[in-house]
C-alpha cells in the first residue's frame, strides 16, 4: 500500500487557499486565507523533513505554490496599495524578467521548472508575505529594503542557475556549498546550550 504524502497535501491546500483568497482581495476576509496559506508553507516543509517524505515532486509543488502565493501578494498590493507598485514599477518589471530568465534557464538545463530553495529565497518569501499583513504599520523604507533584498536574492539565484550543472532544488546559497553548510550546521549543534 502506497503511503500518503501529507506534506504534498498541505502544499495543495495552500494552492487552494491562495486561489480562494483572490475572491476576497478587497475584503478583510482575504487575510484569513492568506495567513493560513502562509502558515501552510512553514508546515509542509517541517512535515516533509519530520516524516521523511521529502520528494522532488514535493519540492516542485512547493516552488509552484510559493510563486502562486507571491503572485497573490503582488495582486493584493496592486489592488490595495497601487501607489507602491507605481513607485517601483521599473524595478519590479526588471526583477520579474530576471526571475523568469532564471526559471527558463533551469528548465532548459534540467527540464524542470523550479525555484531554488536558497536561504535568501526563503527569507525573501517571508518578507514579501509580511507586506499585506504589516502594510499599515510600515513606511516606504521597508518596501525599498525588500526590493533591494529581492534584487540580491534573484541575482544569487541567477548565478546558481548559470554556475551549477547539477540539479539541486535545495541548494542553500551560491556562496556556501552543501558540504560547508552541513559542517556549519553540525558545528552549531555541538555548541553547548546555555
């Protein structure tokens, strides 16, 4: 009997939550679906590692659902805070084009469409996720910071796509290879707890 992949089910639920949130884009109900979708992004990865159910399909579904969640965030900003989009439209278009180039490079090199799960991409996803949630409490400096950080993260992913010939959706960084990353984590685990 085939084992049910619970993390993939959680990821599919995230896609459904994001799709449903579109219907509430101008309503406060949007935040219920949006926050649940964001939480499911944390839960699916945790469950995949904990239950030892990490799969290539799961990583690709996660990349797709992250892009879908990112897209609904941009749509929400466009609808509810369109002055932000207009103020940064040139930068947003350039970043979007570079991101598409990265996805196409990955597709042509590996015959798979995916976004590399770098530390930077994970941090950027969290910063972008926060925009609708905290938008009434921050000023333009936050948005500018997110755009600068996004530029660096997207450029890092472009460098990864160009440099590496092996398929590794979970590459942590261009600057840290897997062996050094694993050694750094092991060193941290050996530190005495206070």
